């Protein structure tokens, strides 16, 4: 599952970004489909960094498009920041445990 590349959008100021909520929704759909088909989900691909960047919007920290320019450091594709990365890991864990 690659929920990053298909969910890239252009913000009003022209920066490429991704919405946390879109990324997680695609991950949920991926696992739901595999569960229904009784197939094995091989894994997910996330683009992330341990740095405090502002490249993707959303998540519990509530980044919005106006926040992007504050710490937008990517040379190519927007990455989840450290807080969003940890949040998505725990949200996925909770989602998978609840589905059992």
C-alpha cells in the first residue's frame, strides 16, 4: 500500500502537500479489502522524517495549508513529520487491534 503518492495535492500557495486524513483513509481501505478477501497485506509505504517539518497537513497537531511555509524543507515530495508519523503508527495499531 502506497498511500502517499496518490494523495499528493497542490496547496493554494503552490506547494505540494498531502493530507493526513487522506493517507490514513487509504491505509484503512487497504486493510479492509485484504480482510474481506482473506489475503495478506504485505505492508505500507510511508514517506516520513524525524524532523519537525510542515509538509503534510492534518493530524492531531492540526497543521493546515497556512502552516506549510513555516518549515517546508522537502526537495521533492512532502513527508509526514515526527508527530504525524508517530500518530499514524499508533492509529494503525489501534485500528488493527479493533478489527480482530
